[in-house]
C-alpha cells in the first residue's frame, strides 16, 4: 500500500480536489497512514469548530484503512499531547 502523509490526508478531508483524486486513485492499490499522521490529524480535528462533523468524516476515511479497535492509540497520544501542550518537532 501507499503510505499517505499528514498533508495529503488533511487536504483529502478538506476536499482539495488534487488530494481527493490522487487518494481515490491510489486507494485502488491500497493506502495507509502512519500512527503519527493519525495523531496529527486527530489532534487538529479535536480543535475544529465543527468537531463532531470533522471526526465523523475522519472516521469514514479510516474505515477502509484500519479495524476500528486500532484507532485508540492515535487518539490517546493526541489527547495527551494536547493536554500537556507538548510539541512534536517536524523531522523534515
């Protein structure tokens, strides 16, 4: 499968047509996101003014990628980072 990074995932969720088209094309062969991408996207969604809608949209995106019982780790990490105001530096 193709590993999709945070920016492409956010753009897809934001309905940016280039991202939507690319991920739809790649999904035919399989796509995945890392736990870091999951955590970064989730952390941004919990701050969204339309939190419930944003989380539902992200969950729909995830349904094809992972079993639902694997989502808890990314959520837990995002909540801890947000709660303690931690910062994860970008590696590139």
